[in-house]
C-alpha cells in the first residue's frame, strides 16, 4: 500500500457522497440558514463517524454545489452558504451560462424552456397566492416604469415573485437562471423592437388573472407574454444583416 493511503485523493467517492447527503439533511433538519456556522471539522467527522479525509471530500462536494463555504483565520470556520434550493439554482444558472457560451444551447431553446416552466407556475400562483403576495405583485406594477430598461427590471422581479408564490421551491430554483442568464441577454436583444406598453399590459394581464384566482387565465397570459418575446427575438434576427461569408 502506498504512503499516500489516507490522503484525500484516496477517499472512496461513495463514502464522501453519503456524508455530503447527511450534512445536507442535517442543515435542512436544523433549519440552518446562509451564514450559520456548522461544527468544526473534527466535530463533524466525529458526528458522522468518518475520517477527516472523507469529511473534507464531502465538504468539497458541498462547496462545489454552493451549499457551504469555509474560511480560515480568526472568525473562520465552516458556514452554510445557501439553502439546498439556492444551491441548485446557482448550479443550474452556471450550467446554462456555460451551455450558452459554448453554443451547446441557443436562445430559442431557452425561451421554449421558459414556456415549459413558467406557464404552469403562473397557474399555481393563481391558486396559491395570499393577500400579501397580491399586494407585492400590484406594487411592482404600480411603479409605472418610464422606459424599457425599467420595464425589464420589473419583468425580472415579477417573474421571480410569481415562481416564489407558486410555492414549489424546486421549480422556483430551476427558473432562477431565467433572470440571471437569459433575461439580460434577451432584454438587450429586443430593445430596438419591443413596445413598452405591450409588455406592461401583458404584466397587467398576468397579475389580474392571479388576483382573480384564475389559473387558466394566468397560464394563458403568461404564455402570450413569453410567445411575444419569442416573436421579438425572431424579428430582430430577420432584421440583422447577413454575416459575411
């Protein structure tokens, strides 16, 4: 057996995966929030009955998933970096950004994904919205943006809030990439052709349907809004000069 036995490179991946899952469950059961401190490394190793190398590999896995962070020095330690759903959201956003940058996926496919994700979420929001949720949505619309940059900002926050109101944390985590990755690019792309009043009216239609508790109308309004964006993207592409051979 080599002298490297017991090093972190020799840790069985299955063991570290199990410990990482146990720590995730512990964070959820204990209701820990971002910024809360976990036990010391030696205490965690003892608590979960594993060696320090196994624990370190588990912590590395959790760190790569954005769930924990470690810092050294005075006041340092192991801290919760995000809730499990927030960690999923960050990982998905990074993956989508990578696929876009390498052209594995294009804007059309991402916009189609919006239809698959956000239309049913709008329906759920109409069924589950509480009075305070409706107040929040209405307050966003009452800001009466003056130009597309502000309308686009309201759009980002409105879609995120609707996903939150829908009450499915996993689904809400899966749509975070829309505001972080897709929306900034699409907003810039369609700015020359978008009609501010049309976008604002579509927002109004979505919120009114949620206020009425009408899931069918909410889904229909959300679908029309996203299809409008798809049409604008297609229009911009038709207006673009052909690329040189």
